[in-house]
């Protein structure tokens, strides 16, 4: 027995005594020892050569795979095949390295020179072995083994700002990103989905945007033409839409700037914020090309000054509702909105009618540590959060920029909830690639059931009767692209929307000063719900009319039948409006999945001075969605494990 083969015997004994990992690679100076499952993994050690091969077979690495059988074709026992392999190897001047894995009758035979040999000698060995194999009755097939080139399936982007896109792949704080790289590795990039950025325009000629630009889904409502190219302005601020577009669909591997969340998607632009804006223009924007555009990304809203109460007006509301009914071939347009940047003014996104609409996906922001930034608003209608910039010590979002007014086409300074909403829109595009038939409510449900709750000492979480945890600061949690996409693959669509509207309550009751409070209750019975077929809750909306000389002194809480409490209206020190609330609708998602039947309670507190007192005139009756507007038709489902 050759000395090198005798060295393999201790390995054989050890390997037979205990299971070995499927493949073990041991690297020793001038040796490569291969330990493979079973036959080859039983300890037979074959020297394949000391030097790496740069072109063609390496000297000293002549090995053949052979398939043996009995000459008459009958299947012989394994031990007989083993002896045949040994005899064949000896006849050819080779070494039998053993059976190849679990393949019966397949063996690896290799040439092991006694010392250094020259190239012609190896060539002679090759011809000799091939001739012996060709003439041998037991050899049914043989092939000389060649070195194969294989690459690890990884992601390598040459976009120079990709290493700074911590929100996509956070190497500094693993886990604090949107968990999207595994989705990309499975070729889910948003292909076949179109996202439109409704904003101040999109510079579609920028290198990161142009290949993915969709002129068919675009329009300029400010100039009334098909091209949404932004116009230079005195404040150099009309780059907003282009930055949002880059977050969503910036082209990958073009050696320029950054990578979009859904870099395989199409991106369109609707220019509407660079000029006077009317209710009718908003309505047109929300439904523009709604059979081409799947997702509408809207990183804007009313002033975030801590004193404004505003939202879409009659036409805008109608367009949102029409979009979810008729858009996207009847599956419903997806409207993604930013929660707002008025946190440092104690603003609340329930005073923003875009954010508290049942037809929108309201997205808030957290910084790279997962904390609520100083600017981020909170509210009971928040669905989820994703990443953006924070204070000056925190990194912001790297994305495409316009190249007008001395800009470079790239920035690392995008921030605010304006940067969070496009990330969410991009993740939803990934969902729609794997499941184009998701309805607008399916998307909301999947977000609710897959968002990740996490510890934040600055946020409070409450778990409702359905087992869902919600925070006024973070919604149902942090968006996770991997969970969203995998849940979308197996999701069973929810039935059509069902709603119940309770009768209007005319109160005319004074609101006492703190510590007093005014409480109004109404009951929703089983017979009430039977007409709509409802059982469980999604959104609960309450519309109020209140007179008060200083609106910001009021605080409103809504309690669902389970006792789950929602702070639907916060006191705001900067809001001195003397007109109170006239038919304003507050909403909450904190009761999602709970039973709809039971008693609902609205609690109003006045935290101001005795000279400023108010009156609750009525609850509901001002809009079609009077309180409580409870929406859903299907029992809650948990998909955390599946995702």
C-alpha cells in the first residue's frame, strides 16, 4: 500500500466512529485533503496537487470518475463493485479514492506520482488511462475531472454610495436595516411594478433614474404637460421628489450613486407641489394613470407646525376612495403617506387627514438606532415605521439627487418622514412582484401582521385583545422586507371591505376642565353588525364637532369594547385656533383584529385655563364615515412565523 494511502487509515477509523459534516476541507502546506460523504468521506485521502491551477488541468491532479457494472449487465453486490474498482485502479496505475458519495457503482480514481514528473509524462499517463478505460468490460462511463469555476451567490454593488446605505445593509448595527438583501438574492427587485412619486417633480434624466423611468405613468399638473421634470427654484428645494424616487428605484450596478429598495421597478413622477395646489389637482394626481401606476408615494401633507388641522378635501377624499376601488385593475391603488415632521412642535398625525385616512398606509420614521427622531410625529393611525435620519450625530439616507443648481445627482442628506415613506413604497413594490393580486387591504393586513415590535425606552407598546402590539410612536413596528415578501407569497386575500356607521350623537355637553372629563358612549350590537357581515375591526374612525376658544387645549381618547385605548387627539400648545373642530375625523388602528361588538367610549379632556372652555356639539354626522366606522370582514391571522 502506498505510504500516502496508509496515512488515510486513521481518518477512516475516526470517520466511521462519528458522523462528519457533509464536506470538510482541510488545507495543509502542499496538500489538499478531501473528505467527502461516505465512500470518499470514509477517510481515503487523495493528493490533488500543491499549486493552484491557473489554466487547464494542474500537474498531479489527474483524476477520473468511472461508473462500473458487471460485464453481463446484472447489478453486482457493492463489495464486488469495490473490488472491481480496486482492480481497475491497479491495472491503470491509479489509486481508488472510493465511491463517489451515494452513487452506487461510481468511483473516483486518481493518479499519484511517486515524485516530481514533467508535463509529457502526465500526458502519457492520461492517454494510457483513457485507453485502458475504453477497453475494460466493467467501465460503462468515465470522465476526467476538471476544475470547475463557481461563485458564491452574494450581492456586490459597484454603486459608490451603497456602503453608506445603512438602511439597506447595516454593517455597523446588524439588524437595524430593512432586511432586504435576502429578498434581492432571490431575484425579487420590484420587477413589473410601477411606483409613482407625487411631489415636486422627478428628474428622470439622472443616471440612477433614467433606465427605470416610466413616462407612461408620469405627468406635470403644474405645467399641464406629460413631463414631470422639476424646475429650479430660489430655495433650491425642488429636489425632493427626485430623492424619493431614488430611494425607491435607483438603478443598481451602474457605478453611480446609490441603490433603490426596488431597483428593478419602474418609477414615474407626478409634479404637483411646485405651484398653487387645489382640491381638484389633488384628485387628479391620486388617480392619474392608475392602471399603470401601482403605488403612489406621497411624502407631503399639511403644515407640520403644531397648529394645523387639514387634509384632503371633498374631491381628494373621493379620489382616494375611488383609487382603492378601481385602481390597479380593481385590486386598488396603494397610497403610501408620510406621518409628518412636526414632532418638535408636539404635532400629531391624526390632525393630518392624509395620515388618518383608512385608504392610506401611514409610515413614520425611526433613526438608525431605532429611536423616534425629534421631528417624527406619533398617532393612533400610524401603521408602521421605517428608517430615516435623526439628530446631527445620526446618519441620514443616501439616495439619488437632482443635478440642477450645482447639485451632483447624489446625496447622503435625505431625512425626515419624507425619506421613510418611499422606503415603504419600495418594499410594497417587492411584495407586488411576488403577488400582483394583493388588494390594498391585503397590503395593510400584511404590514400589520409582519411589522416587528422592538424595545425602545422612549416608546410604549400596548397589546390588544387580538394579540397585536401597537405603539403611538412606531405603529405596529418596524417594516421588514423579508417578512413582507414571504408573507405576501402565502397570503390569503381578505374579503371585500365591510363597514358599519353608527347613528350621529347630538350632545351639546360642556367639556369640564382637568381633572374632569367628558365621556360619551355608544353601543354596537350584534344585530347592528349582522347587516354588514362584520365581526372584527380594522380601522375605527370617529367624527366630532366641538366648539372651543383654544383648540389645542383638548385631548381626545377612544376606547374600543375590549378596553384598548387610543390617544386620537393630543393637546398642542401651539394650536390657538378659536374654531374648535368642525366635522373632523380621527381614526385608530390600535383595535385591529378585535371584536367589533360592544360599547365604544370617547373621552375628552380640557387641559387649559378656566377662561377657555368648550362644548361637544356632536359625534358624527358630518362625513359618510361617522363613528364608529369599523372596517373588516375576516378574523385576524398571525403570519410572524411564516414570514
